[in-house]
C-alpha cells in the first residue's frame, strides 16, 4: 500500500508545473501559458487612490484600485496568463453636481465603460477603455505621474462606425470622459 501511495505522489508531482513569474511589462506572447506578470517593482502602487479634476464644466473623480493575479484568457485559445492590473472606477458630474455617468457596475474587462491597465513604463500607465454604449469612445488612456500628488491624463478616443445593426435603438452616445491631453488630476 505504501508503494502505491508513493507512486501516486510521484506521478502527481511529475505533472505539477510551478507557475512562472515575470516582470509586469513582459509581453504575454513571450511567456508560457499560465505565467504571472507581477508588479515586482511596485510601480502600480502610486496610482491607487482617489483622484479629482474639473474639465469643461464637469467634475471627474477616478477611483483606482490594484488587482493582483487577474486572469486573462486569449480569445479562441486555451492560453491564459495572470497579471497585476489597475482598475479605474469613475464618476462624472456636471457643475450642478448631477450625475452624468459612472462605471461602478463594471464587473469585468469586457463590460462597457471598463478601464483596465495594460502596462506601465517610465511612470506612465497605459489603460484600455472599452467605451460606452455601442463601443463609443473605446481606446487608450494614459496616466502619467507628474509629482507626488498629481497625475496627467491623456485620452483620445478611437472612431466607431455606427449602424442600426451594431447600435440599435436610441442609446446615449455621449463621451463623458475628458477628451484631452495633459489634464491634471490631484490625489485626495
């Protein structure tokens, strides 16, 4: 009986493969499936917290949190990897304090209005924004550390072609996020 248990343990250990950890900016295609791109240098920590600004009569609040070991699956493949990321929740209000838009109901990176980090380089974090209704406003957002209490926001949305087939009904097609470069947010 002892030999059977030892053989079973040996077989299980031979199939066990330790998860490989890589620096955060490693390109997922350059590592084996199941790898972990970890924030080894703690580059994401500075960006976490609540940030505020005003732009064109709107008050914008960003709530940025760090999520460790988030799984990403490659579409139409069995490949996947884990990565430390930043998630951005935002609230946009007009000058009267009325809510124009928020993304507090976002559950995953594919939901509308999701903003999730892709990589960080030289104090700049690059985010992917899925856009709002019908994908309006999808694109990248860059946040750059400017000093210990401020970040600079740059966002230029990509173009989306709308038809009654890919955007039925009469949804709100307004982009409420600030479409600008070098907008300063201050940490609260």
